[in-house]
């Protein structure tokens, strides 16, 4: 998963919340939406740009789901092209930069489907909606198998029965269109141009309903969306978090200023339409950077957090805390990870990168002792609170660098039987991996949201005395190119 543990996450043209534009039976060329300011700066470059139409055949896919083709001896990548297909592709060259755009498919794959989302080809958040569910599973399975072939054959991927409506967190940006009407939606791919949308097919439907209500309320409350260029206006984003089991809903209004005229009336009107909302917060972000959430936060209604249940335990979720986006698949992933740990009730388990303590607390039910380590102090506070909330007596959480913590454990002669690690997309670094080797746990369970960096890290562990026992892919984000993997390793020294 694309993780930023317990922090405000960054906005991007490649938002993980998506949709798409209906292109009928075949995708066609899409014009880029370039703002006036950047276009003026690129006039000279545009004059030297050359675009030709090339006929190509797709021989395979990249790790991020793009089609691989050959053109004039060069390997090119084409979005939305599938293996075995032939197509006409626009190839644009500017100096040494080569860009491609799918123009027309001349020979279609039997696995190609019409994307169900009307914003798909503009949004870019989903990358695989043009593939059947069967093809998506196959592509992700083959991706993991290719990366992990030196370690063994992965198990069949754990897919999702209903691969839509799964995201328990959504983020919507607001602005004005050229007719000065308020719009809300997601950024077009690689731009800051907002695609107006009412529904994203992988969002929780209730979250989209709340956002649409807010958008419709803005005019009557004379609430202006924030303009990044003029730095005027009030509302920048709306973040919604939904407890999939509890049904609780958090709404975070991200504003450019703390001055919120008519806030009580606004909150009352929103709750009248959506009584299921259990808490509303005002987050103030007056920075001019890519972070969505600011440092200032005020609770306007409710307790400021929501609670949800995962693997039988209750977790408190704040606006900034990291909590798995797809809880249905997360339960499958965590149960598999704990199964791989082979716990008997006596083991000492280190939960590195523990976040708010989810996997460590779930593992505590089968372990002798759990030690969770997390760099973010707010996450540690949440983990301790979650431990008390669930009556867990055999788990302790510490703020600090997990690698340093484990080196100190080894220096004191302390042992750990199992290390569970769940790093961000960049994977671990050699300093952390060397600390695992120094501590010498009998077993390592490596949960990864990026099998590319995981494969790199596994090479280090294997080189230093560990052997891969099993590899399990999990489809955490259907319709996207992302795939999660959990790998178990055993010490062989």
C-alpha cells in the first residue's frame, strides 16, 4: 500500500481515488490539460516537439500495468494497452524525452472490457479498469512471480469478491470552473486540474454522498473554494473516513484559514442531511506545498476520532493516523501474516513500523509478548490507546527508530523470536535490515506494499542467513496496478 504512516498525506495528480471517462469500445487520444501559466513557459519546447503515429504490438506489461512496445529500436510504455494487442500510438519526442498516447486499438484482447467508470482515462488513479477481473488477477500474479522467481513460487493471489466501494478514506479537492461554478473532484493525472465528479467507484459510496452534499451547501453558505494561484478562498479539501464495520463517519474540512464564518450553522445543516456523521473537524492548512493536511486541527462536532473493528479488535482512527484503506483485504493479509509467524503463545514478537499498532495487537492474541516500535510519537500514543481499549496486556509500544531499537536489544542480549515488518513503499534500508540480522529472530514476516523494493530487501536477508519460505500476493487495491505481498523467512544459520 501507498503508506504515509500517521501524517498528512500528499496530494497528487495520481490520486488513489479514481474514475474515468467513457471512451466507448476503445480508448482514444486524450489531450493534456495544460494551464495557461505552464503553457507559456513551454512554448519554445512545444515548437521543437515532434509527434508521429506508430503502429505497434504489445509484448507485455510493466510493473505498473503499462503496455510494453518496441519502436525504432526503443522500448516504450503505453498506458491502457494490453499484451497481444496491436494499436496506433501517438509518439511524441522532445529532445531525449519520448511520450506515448494510445490513439486506436486495431486488434483487441479478449480480456479488454469497457471501463465502468466514466472518468477513467482522465483521472489516472485506477490503471487496470480496462481489463477483466480475471486479467487483473493474472497480471498481478505474474508481476509477483517475475519479481520473486529467485525465492520460490508465490501462492495464488488473494482477490476481492466485490472489487469496488472498498476505500474507507477519500479526499476531494474543490475549485471553480471557467464559468465560476464550484466543482469538486480529483486531479487529472499529472496535473492540478480538477476533474469534477460525483462518484468514484472504489470510494465508499457514503463518503461520496457526504462530499456532494458539502459541495451543494457551499454556495448557500457563501463558502469559496481555495485558489492555489491567488491564495484566496476558504475550502481546500474534504477528507472523509468511514468505519466499515462501525458505520461511523469522520469529515475533515481542510481550510486555508481558521476563520470559519457560520460554522455552527454549517455543521448543523450537514448533520441534518447526514445524521450518520459522528465527528467533524476543521483542519487549517495555509502552506503552499503538496501536503493535504495542516498542523492546526479543531473539533467542530463529536470526539474527533472514529472507531472501527479489524480482526475482532477495535481501533481509534484520527484524521492523520494511518489505517489500512481496504479493511476487507487487510483482514486476509494480516491473518496470513500471523499464520506465517507460526505463533504458539510463547514467542516475543517485534512489530517494526507498527503505526497505530494494528498488526501487533492482532498478533498479541497468539504471542507471548509484542514489542511495537514506531518513529511517529502520535502513532505510538494511538497504539497505546488501542492496546488499553482492547484490554491487551502483553503488548508494549515505544517511540523511536526500529533499527536502533533492535540493535540495542541485541547488545543487551535480548531475543526476539519473530520480527514483523511493514515498511512504506520505499522499503527498508540497509541499516534496518542489518539490525534484523544482528537480532537474529528465528522468523521474519515481511509485509510489503511494493514488491519491487521488497525483492531488493529479501536479497539482503537471504544473503545474510535467511531463507524465503512462502510468498503470498494480496490484491489490496483492485482496479489499480498495486499489489501487496507478505513473505515469510526463516533463519538458517
